[in-house]
C-alpha cells in the first residue's frame, strides 16, 4: 500500500493536476424570499422574492470543487442551445472555468433546477430537463471533445446524473481510452449506467445507489454489515474497480482496496444542506487517486470535505484552506 503524502505537500501537489470531468452539467437556481401567508388560490405559501441566484451544478459543480482545491478542471459535457445554456456558459466564464469541451445541442434543453426557499427552508424544486440519450451526432462530438482533452488530464471523473450525456457505449469508450494512457478514472454513478463502469480506478456510490444499482436489499452497515459487505463484494466482482468508496450519510464512509476495508464515522456537523456533498467527495477522491494516495486516507479526507460543505445552504464548493486546517487538526 502507498504511504500518505504529508498534508501540506499533498495540498500543494493538487495545484499541479489537471482533472477531466465528463458528464451531466446543470444550473442550480435559487429564489429566496419570505412566506407569511397562504395563497387564496390553493393551500400553498405565497413567497415574496427577496433575491435570486444561479450556481453551477452537477459536473460543473465538480469542476468548481476541483478548481477550489487548486487543480485545473477540464469540462466535457453537452448543454442546450438555449437560455439555460447561455446562463451556464456565463457562469463558467464568471468563475474562470474553461468551456472548450462543451457541446451545444439544438435537440435537448440545458438541465435547470430551480429551488424556492423561504425562512431557510426549501418549499419546492422545479426541474427543466430531459433524460434521453445523446443522438449519434452529439455522442460523436462529445467523444471528439473528450479525445482532445484527455492527453492533458491526470485523472478523469465521470459525473453521472442519469440525464443522458453518459451511456454504456460512451462510458466504455472513455474508460478504455483513459486506461490506454494510464490515466486513472473515478466514478460518481447513478442507477441507469451503474454496471457500465467496468475497470475504473475508483467507484463511489452511496447506499441508495448501491442498492438500486445491484438490485439487492440490505440494511445499514451498523445493523447489517454482512449484507452490506456482500453487496460490495458483488460490486467488485462485476466492475473490478481498484477502490470502492461508499458514502453512508450519517454513518460516514466505507472504503475497500484489495482486501483492506475501512469504516470511518461521519463528522459531527451542523447540517444545513447536503446538496453538493457528493460532488465535493468525488473531487477530493479524484485528486487523491491522481496522486496515488491509499484508499483509507482518500476516504478520510473526502469524508471530512463532504461534511464541511453540508454546513452551508445550497450547492457550494469546498474551501481548500479550511479543509487543510481541519485535516491537520484531525491528524489525517
């Protein structure tokens, strides 16, 4: 097993990495307001708008997290040739993120998720999206963009939200081309393509995704460790990843590399919003994998980072210096 790099050097080394992120990008929009009465039209609250905000979501939020950690993100995705796509490109420009790997499509809208909040609580979410696979022309354009960016990458992240950008054929091609170059691949999966990511370096489902992806039922690791570990064993047999990293919500995280299994408890936090925590976890894990860190350490640092972003409302990237300070305090 590799030995963890000293934290200060590891965080400095993050700055030298290029991370190729391929998958589903989206806009996360927020409407903040006050609700003091019910509508006379229906038994729903009337929200008086105080401010609105748009943020990068999905694979684009992973790019933000990668950037916040000091590495250089390379984003490869498909967006609509629509107002949502224009807004997403403007957000990328605002955050100084590259957009040269983005394909504009006239056949599918940009995924746009709007949240209505009042008094710190989310009242409703309105999603505008499609989940159909890319057509042949769009798939060819995506793979061409991927091939252009891959030689610059130190690690590839597959950020799959089941919105249709990634499918079995595209995944197989992208993983194979990365393996040919010796570039590690890390995966944040969803249900539809769960079993398509064969031979990846690190595979990171949560408990719900593990159950749905394998179509098996088991209890939480604290109550049914045998059933949980049997599911992980089956996953490793089917996909043969080098590392399995399972996020367990309030139960922490689990990691396995070869026969070494690691359970880490969740950090006690004042949880405001779990949105985007998975994006932070996969970003940290990818940088650690690129730098050949052991699975147990990778899981510990990712677990710490995921907890930190849960303290803030909405989808936000990790703060690198705070993560370093907390990692040092925890003696990782």
